[in-house]
């Protein structure tokens, strides 16, 4: 078969192989995962969800909005996520470039030397190097002149020996020419023979190679990197939604600490007044000195908690500053009482988590990438089709390098079928399939985790709401108890122990009431994050 016929058949062969390769690649489909019943004790067909709200509409505190915007602009974890996207995009561009032929250039110069004669041949020629051997004063070698046989000159005929350096028509050590010599034959074509010297060979060339993606190996690899880019983008959204939730939660925690500090400081002022009142009652013989001392101890018991609250506030400020990408420092903020009521907590249906939650998206894209890598691993079992081309200039001198006869070129089409390569292809496929299975389980587990977080946030908000309602009744009763015991104490119908009990209970209830409000605020934030809000 001629080369022209081979090239005519090549497209048909590639089409036939491509048709066969269609059965190698498996089309991707979203894996099955359970979505019904993910929200505990929630049954709704309403698709309206809190996650569809932009974060500016959920967090209406202007100071909090300012902090979130600053965090999105400066947070280092987000910048790390951006760098990962850039890495994935570079790998995708590299996989796309694999469809193109490679092209490389080379320029070489070769200097060769032998102990005897050197023969350097250009493209298309042949060369033979002959050397003389001296044994016991007898030289046996090859010397030719005009195509005749020369006895002597380092050669022998019929066993005769020629002493000395050579004879007419012969040269000891060899001559330049073409012919035959008794005891050795030299044939050269377009050669350069340098006696006892060296020769140069110069080359300027280009080489190119291209692999036909018959079985879809390159296509599957590219699709795997496309999924990897989407996975890195989903990871950035994971970081963004988590950052917004962290800033909001810590902001509300800081407001709660401020409220508890204010309550404690006010309690200390009230206890100082109580001590003065107890001293007056002592002068009137209404109470004993023990009651006065107890009132002072009660004042210090409240005051000693202030440094701990101040420490917690400082730590919360420093944590927020870190989330914002700034050095530790004070945080401008409002008050817990000044926050607007929470909006209706609409969850939508569980299947919306597939497109709303970034971590679910990330898990799916990771699985898709592994799926396509498995497709590529299957293609390694089939032959590869490559076309290689070489061309350039070669010569023994710089002048000859640019002559018309110095041009050379070649093109080769090849097929390589793996037969035995230490089981690498089989192990590559086994590893890809195991990774694919791992990421499938991770994807399914991510959905279960999402359902758990939504269910927890809903119940946390409900329990905080119930506690706040009951706490309001408790605070009303305790305030009355404190007032009544004070009046009874002044009238001499109660002892200071009853007053202490009522005051301690009131302070604790007030602090717990702040915690109830914080739990409500953080439950809304956690639900928003669990539903996948914050990246739109």
C-alpha cells in the first residue's frame, strides 16, 4: 500500500474508530439522592425560600451591612478561593491545548572525533569509519587508489608484508577515496572523511506531533477540568455564604455581650444603693449587721463578672476584625434592642437545596469531575493514533547548511496499542472508579447534612421564640418579687435572704433573656445559611 493510499484511508479509519469510541464514554447524569423528608416536621409545597433573598434584605442593620461588605472585599479566605479558581482555569486551558499539535524547534552542532578516520554523513547518506591495526610491526588496514588493489601501504596481498610507511599508490593509515582494499572494504556516499581529525554536523529543525482524540480521552479530561472549575467556583460561594453567616453571628453575639454588660453594670449600681439602704435599716434596728454584709457581698458578686464580660467583648471584636481582613481593633455597632424583627422563615422544598446550597453544588461537581476522569481512564486501554512530522536543514558546514540539498523532511503516522505496562492502566481505572464512588457518597452525605442544618435552625428559632415568651412572664414576676421583698424588708416582715434570692433570680433571668434574643437572631442567620442564601 502506498503512502498516498494510506493517507486516503486515514480519515475513514479515524471515523470508524471514533464510532467505536462512542461506546467507551459514559454520558454524565446527576446522581440520585433522597430529598423528600429532609426537613424534619416540615411539609410544604411552597417553593418560596429565604435563600432567594439578597443578604442586604435580610440584614437590615446599616452597620452590619457595612461590615459584611468590608469582609467580602478583604477576607483572606475569599482571596484564597479566588486563587483556586485561577488554578482550575489554568488546568482547563491546559487540557484544551492538548487538542492542538505540539511544535518544537532545535538547533544543534555536533563535533565528532575518532582515533583513525572519521566519516560524517548528511541526511540520506551512510558512513563507515576504518582504523588501522598494527601487530608485530605488520600493518593491516584499508588503502585504495583509483579503485585498484595496492599491496603495501599498510595492506597485505597473498600474505606479503610491506615494511615502511607505504608504497606508490598507497598511504599508510588510509587515504581518501572510494574502492576496495584487501583485508577491509569501505563504502561511502556523500561522506566526509577526516584522517585522524574531527568533523562538524549542523542542524536546524522543527518537529511536530499530534494525537487524534479517537476514544475521547482528551474530551473526557477537558470535561473533568470544566467540572473542576465549577467546583472551585462553588467552593468560593461556600466560603462567601459562611463568611456572611459568621460576620452576622459574631456581630449579634457582640451586641448581646454589650447588652449583658449594660445589665450587669446597672445591677451593680442598684446593689450599691441597696447597701446604703441596708445601712440605714441597720441604724433603725430593722436588719442586722449580717444583712448589711450580705448586701455588700451581693454587690461584689455582680461586679466581679464585669471583667469577664469585657474580655469576651474584646475577643469578639478581635474575631470580627479577623473576618473583615483587618488588624484587631474596635468594631462600630448598634444595639440588640434596635434590630428589626426577623422576616417569615420560608424554607421552600428540600429539592431546592440542589441548586441553592453551594456545598451541595461543590460536592456534585467534584463527583462529575471524578466521573469524567473514569471515562478518560477507560480510553487508556485503546490504541492511540499519532502523527509526527520533522523537517529542517542539515549540513557539515555553515555554508552547506543553507544550500538546497540541506533540506530534509519526514511525516510519520503511528498507532500504539498498550499491551503490558505493569498494570498501570488497570490500576488507574480502579482508582478512578473508587474516587467516583467516594465522591458519590460525599454528595449524598452533604444532602443529609443540609437537611439536618435546616431542621436544627428551624427548631432553634422556634425554641428561642417559646423561651422569649415565657421569659417575659418570668421577668415580670421577678420584678414584682424584688419590689415586694424590699417593701416587706423595710416593714420588718421579711429578712434580707428573701431579697437576695429575688435579686439574684432577676439578674440571671435578664441575662438569659438576652441569650434568648441572640438565639433567635442567630437561628435566622443559620437558617439563611443552611438554605443556601448569601451568594446571589
